[in-house]
C-alpha cells in the first residue's frame, strides 16, 4: 500500500513550510528538483515552491519518507497528526512497480489522458467473464510523440491507482526484451520469491495463477513484436493491460482497444519549448518560436531537445532555426 496522494490542509502546509524555511534545499535535493526549477521558487517561500512542485506531480504522499530521510522526523509527527478528514480512503492506492518518473518540465495532456483513462477503466463496468479486447488497450503513435510519458501519467493517476489497487506494474520491452527475466520479476513482485521457471510457457502458467484474483494494471511499454505482448497475456478478470507501440498492426492483432496519440497543439508545443528554453511565459518567446515548433513537427521529444539547446542563449534562435529548416 502506498500513500502517495494524501492531501493535507492549507494549515498543515503553512506550518510545515514555515519550519522548512532553512531545510528546503535538502528536500529539493531529495526529489532531484532541477536548478532552473528551483530558481522559479519565490524567495523566502521556497519550501512552498517545493510543496507545490510535489502537488503538481501528484507526489505529495512521498513527503513523509523524504522528511524522514533528511532528518526532519519531527515534521513527520506533525504531518501524521494533521491529516485532513476522509484521508483514510486514499490510503488504498496501488503501489507502483518500476513505473518511471515524469520528465522535467512535464506538460499534463489532459485531452489525451482522460480518453485513455476511460478506455483503461471501461472494462471495470463490464460483467465479470468478459475477456480479452475490453481488457487490453493499445497506445499508439510515432517515436518521440509522448507515449511513455502519457502512460507514466496514467500509471500515476489517482483514479487508476484506486481501481487497480493490487499494483501498477511497468515493463519496458523494446526490440530485444529479456522476456523470461521480466516474467521472473513479475512473479517476485507478486510475492513468489521461489519462482524458478526457465521457460516462457511455465512463466505464463505461474503468472496466471498469481494474477488470477488480483486487481492490477500491467503496462508493457514499447512493444515491437506481437509475441512479446502475448508472453504477458496472463491477467485475471479484474486486471487490465496497456501496451504502447509505434506499430498500429500489433494493436489490431492483439485485439486491443486503440488510442492513437496526436502530436502537441501549437499552444502546448510553445509551452514545452518555453519551459525548456527558460522563458516563464509563451508570450515572451522570440518570433522564431512558431517556426521552430513547426520544424519540430510539434513533437515533444524534438521540442524538449531544441528548447534545452536554446536555454540561456537568446541569440541562438535564428541559428537553430536555420539548422532545422530543410536545405
Ligand atoms: N507530456 C510531456 N511533458 C513534457 N515532456 C514530454 C511529454 N511527452 C514527451 N515529452 C518529452 O519527449 C520525450 C519523448 O517522449 P516519450 O514519451 O519517451 O515518447 P515515445 O514513448 O512516444 O517515444 C520525453 O523524454 C520527454 O522529454
Ligand atoms: Mg517510449
């Protein structure tokens, strides 16, 4: 059980942040908050900055162990005393296994997350006994479009973690996955420390037993081959699988419900570019920005890389744009 989405009242926030005025850097280090993000915290209120940073990433529940780690156990006591009413329900959140962190300058894409979430949750409204297609969702789109990041946001979503309370499992496959190792990993995390199978088919049988009565979400990131997906076709009726892939045909063959990820809107692209390049607001971007977005094809990967290159170098925009333009 994980308490990652505990909510604290404004009063608790004020008390804790005041007492962290001198220790906020330790906390920022603990969470690997980047220097440029720290610079955005208002002077004298940096602890509030850290707190809000955590809230935006749905990570405020990690505060308790962070405070323990930085030697502020006194504040942990304070936190425990002052949980707001009704919090006990949010304690039933799934633990995350191997789920990646959200990237720097994470841009929430609610218009994508919500429909994807609906697809992933929809099977739970089906009568027990419904199999396969309603329990598999395929997130598809070209490389660098944000599939892994969107799947990460989904895995960390509070409703998803309430629904699949026995665990959210993340497996990264790629072109040449070590399928047996991943099967063993799943067996172990599901509590079978003695798992010793040496063949995929035995692994499948074991995992079927382990998942049978559980309510889990299994995410297979970056599938290149249908056979890799079927290796993990072991889920019980209360489970769900999400696969991500560039290849639409894998999703069709796997019989999964498809969600095709679109590139970023112009506004979202400018925001990501501005965040990376160190501009507080889209409107402050130089005139070349719109064309840079276009040449990056509104792809988050390209925009993040170009934005990072331009950070602190306002004179380079013309130069970078020239390089991006087709010859
Ligand atoms: N929503 C987002 N917010 C911020 N950066 C993003 C977002 N989506 C993608 N990116 C950036 O683009 C990169 C590629 O995204 P990723 O999800 O790995 O693409 P894909 O899995 O489709 O190949 C990420 O490492 C990150 O830097
Ligand atoms: Mg990916």
